[in-house]
C-alpha cells in the first residue's frame, strides 16, 4: 500500500515542471498519498533537504516557469556512496515511491538507484530537447520552441534591415529536435544539426546561389552540430564567402525560462496525473509519455537507450520550402 512518495526535479529546468508537480501532488492527495518534495534533485535526496507538498503549497504553480523545487546535477549521486546516502533518506521517510521529473541523465540515475534499492520509480520527461525515446513530447519543448521562434522573428527584422546572414544557435547538445522545429516554423533558409550528415557541404552549395543577390538569410544551428557551433561555422563560411556579412546569435539559456505555454500546462497536468495512476497500478521503472496525444508507459531503459530520430516529414517539408 502506497502512503508516502517522494518527488524531485533533476537536470536542466524546463517550463511546465511546476504545472507537473502541481498535478502529481493534487492527484496523489486525492488518492490519500503524502508527497515529499526534495530540493535540488538528487542532491536533496543525499542531504535530506525537503518540504511537504500539500494542495495549498502548489496553488498557482501552473503559470510559473522553471522549478520551484529547484534542480541540479549531482556528481555525488553518480557514486555508490552518494546513492547510499540517498537510499538512507528514502528509508528515513518511509517512501514507497519516487517521481522523477527530468531527462536522459536523470533517468539513468534512477536506473542506478533501482539496481541498489527496491522502490517504485516513475519518470516524467521534462527537457526542452525533446530527445527521449518513446514519447512524442517532453515537457518544456513547446515553450522553448515558441521562445526560439519569437527570437528568430525578431532577429529576421534586423537581418532584413541590414542584408545580413544570421546564424542562430539553439540548444540541443545531442539532438536537433528543437532546431528543426524552430527552423521550419521560423522560416529559416538552412539548418545544421547533429543528425543530418554532409549538411555543411550542402549549405555551401546552396549559398553559391545567394552570392548574386545580397539579401538576409537565417541559418539555424543546433549546438551539438559537428562543425563546432554557430561562431565557428560563421568563421568557416566567411573564409569561403568573404563578400557576405555574417552575424551570430546564441540564444542559450533564454530558451529554458519563461511562462509555460497553454499546451505545456495541459500536457504537464496529464502526465502528472497519469504518473500517479500508474504508480497506484503497481508500475515501476517506467517513464510516462505521450504517443499520438494519449498517455503511455515506456520502460526507463528504452527511454534512454537511443535518441529519437528527426521527423522525416518535417525534414522533407523544410527542404522543399527553404529553397
């Protein structure tokens, strides 16, 4: 019988985390389950820094960006000694379950914990990279995408005013999901991401046609692109096309913050409630996700096994309309 569970946010913050926490807490309370929130991710487990999460505690959290429980990456948790301290905290509070909001690294940490301690663990995908296998959507992605597209629209105004080529670097260390979606919705002329091979050579070939007419262009660069980031790529392009004028804008952490979008809040609430439902059903070692707009369960090992491929339809569409 589950009577008390823990909840934490791990890794990078993502808009919608607070809405998800609200849903977890209120659906747990509805099922007569107490919820303890641990501050700063796995560090909170190690150092036993926590608060009791009640219905009134999470009032108004849906509209708040970031995570009010704070988050961090924990080097100590990667060690057996650190995980032992975390296990002792779980035992101290007599927790029968643990909800983890995070991404790839957070869920790998959960797997390590599960190998050493018997506790029901449910992961909820929270990362702006949208790079977890088995779910169409991760919490944070939609808001980050809208933030990126708004920035692209603003930069295009300047690019057009000065007939410049802008390289805009977006987050996504190992995944081009955010970059591809932003490039398509932001009307970019080219994209460079880790998954697309020979994209730099194709870009240079395409730019040969740009030389005759000086005009503004937007090139979206995923930060994990093999050619070294937007600044390095701009320098390479400048050496090939010295007559063209290049500028670089690295959006960085501005993509992570901000008020979560409406769809973000809806999906966060759906996954939060679904996580408690699965916990009560006896599920463990899973991530809850969304597939074809319906909640689903994915084994944690499968969720982190590989990065989801870029949508081939979006790639084809972008290539067709960005000529």
